[in-house]
C-alpha cells in the first residue's frame, strides 16, 4: 500500500536558502526507503509571514514501512540542528492522489 504525504514547510525569517539546503539533503535519502518526491514547489513566501508555507512537497513511499524507515534514518536525525535553524513550522498530511 503506497503512502502519499503533502508536506508544508515554513522557513524561519531570512532562512529560505537554509530550508532549501536542508530539504535537498534530507530528500536525497528518500530513494533508499522506497520513497520519491512527486512534486516540490515554492510559494512566494519569504519566511517573514505565517500565512503561506515556503515550500510544498508531495511525497510517495512504496509502503508504510518505507516511510517509517525514512523517519527513523539516523542520517536524517543527524540533520535535526540544521533543520531547526531553517524551518519554523512543518505540517504533514496523508493524502490520496486523485
């Protein structure tokens, strides 16, 4: 059973580039966990407002086990400090692709 997630990310003020760098690194791990980015888009938000997310991602995993393994990946956890400096807020929604 495939897992689809819509991920909304808000950059900290002045940290849009840092958000991009972090996401580039962590999303590179997806393939090792039967995951892939279907879409990755940016709004025009610059991290100075809570209104719109800075980045929106649609991610697919081949199974719930792949998602669980991605979340538990030690390399991802090792980037937590970088993430905290760059990202003010994250919302993740399980979705169905229609």
